[in-house]
C-alpha cells in the first residue's frame, strides 16, 4: 500500500476579535491492492428464428427444449467449477432471462423485407474469489465449459470500511503536519482544534478489467492477469486556534 498526499494551508483572523486560526486543507490518496475478484459470464440458448410479426410468439415446445439445454449446461458448469475447488457458496447462477432477439433482415418478399426473430434464454453466472491467483484457472474453466460470453473481472476490497478509514486517517495526519509546519515556521503554537470537516468522503467504486491477457514470447505459456491497484482519496479541512509561542 502506498499513499500520495497533497495539502494547502492558510492563516486567518476572525473579524472583530483577536482570535486567530490556522486553516489547513489536506488530501490523501491511497493505492491499495485488491483482495477480492468477481468473475461474470453468461450462458444462453436460442430458439429457431421465425418471421417477426405482431402475433409472433415463440413455439412452446421450442422454448422448452431451449430451456432444458440451458439448465443442463448451467448444471454442468457449476459442477465443473466445484471440481476446480470453488465453494458452492461462491457461485451464483442468476435468474432465467427471456427476450426476443432480432437477428436478420431476410430476403425481400412482395417488395417488403422480412425481419427474423428468435427467443434468447439466458442465465448469468457470477463467481466471487478471495484468492486472486485462482482467477486465470477459473477463467479457463469458464471458457472450457462453453460459456457464451465472459463479461470481465471486477476487482474490489473485502474490507472497504477499513480502507476508507485508512485514507481518512492519512488525510488528517497530513493536515496536522501542515499546521505544525506553519506553526514552526511562523513562530506560534497550535491550540485546540477549532473545526474539522470532511470535504471528500473516501469512496471508491470497484473497477472492471476487460478479458485480455498479456502475451508472452514463449508459446504455450499461461497468460498473466494483472489486477492493478485501487485508488482511494480522502480530503479534509481542519482549523486550529493559534496561541502565542511559549518562547515569547
């Protein structure tokens, strides 16, 4: 984990009195390695294409056949993932989705072009991993199981609250450092904190990596997947009462 810190500061005197304050604004950016990955894929089956029309409905028998094929493939995929050592609680097979799929403008008939439509039945599959080194193996397992689409890998942190607290703590430390630097340079002492405000909450969305691997020169070598780092930013404004230096 690394951090990049920025800050600004100023001195101010409240109009109408002799009470002065030191105002500091500070920002901390933490670069944290993710420790959680979510893999997303989809399986689908389609009914035969038919000519689209206002009264077009999928053939019930074709729907049943497509659904049975899809459920069979989904079960085979889940069993293959469990054989790879993935806990069943880390596998989520989403609800069945059914939608029309308009795929082709057929040849002209009576001067009009015909639109073909088929019904697509789809099941999303989501895998949650805490061991990022297993990502390549499970991606291979998904591919070998014949998923129709890999939607990518989403990287995140298991303990987001702890990471947010760390970023906020670093910003507050930077604010204190800036204020003390002002006091040492200008010859005054810091009193109690007059006010503190969080100007940017340390929020961070998970990020998605496209399904691309770094190629190696040697053929047959396994691809590398690099999760990178997650940036967490926090920003605060803090004011201290100014007291005369004890040396004066």
